C-alpha cells in the first residue's frame, strides 16, 4: 500500500493541494521522518490518544513523538514497516509524558494496544483516508436527492433524528429504515469501487 501526504495543505487555493508518495521519498533525506509522520498522523494521534486519553495531551505528545522519531530515524531499519515502529516510539513517549505530567498511567494492556495498532494500520494513512473520502463523495452523488438530503441533515448538519422526522413527515421507524438502505447502498458502492482498483 502506498502512503501519500497532502502537500500545501495550508493553502487557501484547493487546486494547489497535491499528494506526494511518502513511500517514494528518499528515506535518507533529512525530511523523511517528518514526511512519514505526516503520512501516518491520524493513526499515530489515535494511538497516542488511546494511551493519554486527553486530546490536548495527545497533540503535545504527537509533537514529542515527531521529534523522537526524527532523532531515532538513523536507527530505524527502512526495510521494516514504519507504522509498528512508530507506534512503539509513540507508546514510550506517551508513557514518559504521562509520568512527566504527573498523570495516572492507566493504559490498555500490551495485547490490546497491539490489536489497536493493527486496526489503526488497516484504516490506512492520510492518503488512503483522503482517497476513501473522495470515493464516498462519488457514491453519495449516486444516491437520490432525498437520500442525500437525509445524509446532509444527519451527518453533516448533525440534525437529531426526531427533527428530521418532523422535517420529512416520516416516522422514526421509516427514518431508521431509510438510513439502513442508505448505508447498504453506500457500502455496496464503496466495495465495488475497491474491487475496481
């Protein structure tokens, strides 16, 4: 699986955004560890959050992890996958930070953290997630307008079901059935798209 990084993400012009391959970058270049962390940022942040259980501490720890990965980069065997190694670094830094901040170290056991790491790796990196979002947008456009409206209200506008029921004149049961059909249709569309790749 190739890992991609969104470059120029701070740009105000969306057309300037582009993905570069983190796997294709020169692993001996000074920016390589930072590019790898960027490509795996969501996975690392979720993993760190599972350990520190505080969003602000997770952000601070991610910064510390980036520095630690950069310092340890010369010792990293580039033939090995980055994700598991980076999670190992993240775990050590997160536990050290909890002790430094005098926070209780109430963490998941090693087997649970390993299982979480595997699950997070399967979610993919930033490029995979961006690709999935784009495919989901394509699948959403294939839905009838009424279904797209329901998705917009519930998932983007966070409208409660009872309000959607009132707005559409549907019973709650009918709404749940509609959302079930929407989920099935989107799932089929996404599976078909994955098979075509």
